[in-house]
């Protein structure tokens, strides 16, 4: 209780007037940044509280619900049998799709996917391929004839910035929660026979986790930005690493340039974040298995 009171006093001391926040939101944020903190009380390098729930969708083959602060993303994975592509007869494939509907924020409009949703879907697809989170050969059942396709639908339920990090966590947790039924090929009819009673988990080869950053005034670096911080920043950056500290992806959609020193700082923070999230996912999965 004593610590909470001290924190409240600190924030109220730094809090500018409401009029200043309304008329000059950038100056409002700068007044906090000068004190090495942010309007929500976090330090510049501090992530918001992250919570995870898996198995949220009973009709999906795997699912997870993630909250990073107020940003909420749910991921459902549906597996279907299909024919392999001609280019990769010994592989299955994964199809991610990110949905940013109007219900998650007033900035999004009804209709076809907007530019941000399309960019997010492509980013997730690139990370899946570059990180090798799943070997697509594992999804092949009968070379050139039958394979699994995993449809990974990610929907944002509440948008308050940093949706890419939330999507990556939700996808990874949902993949680790996915169980595929046993499939055999009938020798008599040469058709697939699906045994829903026998299921097996996916083999997750890598555990990619993203860490997003924003730059203020071309020099001040903050992690896990809120929606308002994103809108006021001069640059955004997302770094994806795996459990072996391997750099899987760097996503920087324009904005001002970053020095090598700042980029290295982002990579270092991203590797620490990866360990935190993987530990969280493993803990939740262990809790679910123990409860069953």
C-alpha cells in the first residue's frame, strides 16, 4: 500500500494539465519523457502487463487469447486436408490472416482489410517463414497427394498499440496448443482416414517473439508503445528473435533512421523479451496440462 501511494504521488506531480494534453498531446508526452517515464507510469524500457489464456476456442484445433496492456488479440487455428502445391509436393503450408475490425478501434472501418491489417498479415507470414517456427515438411502426409494447411486467424478485439507483438505471442501460443488428428491412407480406397480420437501436437522448432519500439524526436526510444504513442512517434520498429538469440526479422515501416547503437539496444531488449514470453507460454501450457 505504501508503494502504491508513492507511485501515485510521483505521477500526479508530473501530470500536466488536461488542457495541455488535449491541445498539445506531443508536448504532454514530452513532459513525461524528460523525466524518463511515460503518462501511464511506465519507464521507457518497460513492457505492459502481458496475460495469456490458451484453448479459448473449443471449435478450433488450437487457440490462444493474449492481452498486452489493453491490446487484446485472439488466435484460432483450423487445420484442413488439402493437396500440396506443385512447387513443394513434400510440404504443407500455413496461412495467417490478421483482422483489425471496427470493434477494436474507431480508427478502423468496415469492409475489406485495410492497409495496416494487410501489412500485419504479411509480417506474420514472413516471420513464420524466416523463423522456421514449424517445418512445413511436418505437415505433409502423403508426398504430392495430401498435406495439412493451417489457417491461422488472428483478430484484434481491443486495439491500444503494439498489435504485432500481441499477434506473435497469440500465434506462437496457439500453435503450441494445436493438436492434429491422426491421418492414414486407406490401402483399399487410397482415401484419407481421419481418426479424431488420436491426436498429436505440432512440433514447434523455433519460438519467435517480437518486441516493438517507437522513437520520439528522433532520439528517445520507448518499448511497447500505446496507440497514442505510435501516432506521435517519428519511427516504429519491430524486432523478432528466437530462443537461440537468432535475429528472425526486423520490421521498420518508414520513419526516421536509427543508429547502429540504437538498433543494437533494440535487439538486446528483444532477446530478453523473448525469454520472458517463452517462459510465460510454457508456464500456462504446463498449468493447463496439469489441470486436465
